């Protein structure tokens, strides 16, 4: 009877499948965000991000439900929850950026914003590389730590782009008295910076899992 009951519960390896599914939605949304910031099919890419964010929410709910139902988890339950929620925060922030772009009907974006879009893609791909490696934390500890460091460096470059972007906005719009253009631009820059910040949160979660399991 116990054996039959255990078969009905989520398997330990299902967590890694769900993590990878979620990371694919994040990568897809990051690439769509980068494309729209380059001016490519803005409406279509906005819709794609919204759809992927909804898909990511479903996966997050599945992970949290599996945590409650599982006798055995691959690592600490709190770490599982924090990891999937930090990943979900990243795509949620992309969705929020889309809302701002739609609200203000933006169709062109500063070069600095486009560079930040590339940083988002880089961070997303690094996280997507890291997720499958968590299946064997001990064997992959060195690479996982290196990835976390790389994400941190991407976040640092993003901070620099944000600062330069705000200075450029002020020089072009603030001095000229175009307060609305400055406000919209600074809001988009701020949200892009927060997207990359959320990826650093994911990297920190991954580092914590490595430390606790090696």
C-alpha cells in the first residue's frame, strides 16, 4: 500500500523537469523583450511575453504544489520555493516592462535600452544553463558558482547602462524641459534594470543551493 501511495506522488526528478520548463519560458521572454527593444514586431513580442509569463505562472504553481505533496525533494523545500519564485519574479518584471511600453505606446527605444535588452538575454541564458546542472549539484558545483558570478557581472554592466541611460535622457529631455519623455524613458530604464536584478536574485539562490549541498 505504501509503495502504491508513493507512486502517486510527484517524483523527485519532476522538479528538475519543471525548473527547465520554466527557464525556457524565461529565455523566450528575454529574447522577445530584446527583439521588441530593437524595434522588431513590438506588438507581437509584447503578446509573446504576456503568454510566456502566464505559462511561467502555471509552472510555478505546479512546483509549489509538488513541494507540498512530495515526501522527498531534491534539496531543501524552502530553497525550491525561493528558486522558482525568483525565476518567476524575473519574467514577471519583463511583463511589467511590457505594460509600461504599451501604456505609453512606445515604438522606439534608446541604444542604452537595447543594450540592456541584450544583458537580459545573456542573464537568462546563463540561468537556463545552470538549472539542469542542479540535478547533480556536487559534480557541477564549480560551473554553477562560475555561472552565478557571470550573472553578477552582467548585473553590474546593467547598472552602468542604467546610469548612463539616465544621464543621456536628462541631457536630451530634462534640459529641454520635456518632462514626459524623461519620465517615460527613466521608467523603462528602471524596469529593465530590475529585470536584470531579478536574475541576480536567481544566481544568489543557486549559490545558496550549492553551498548547502556540497
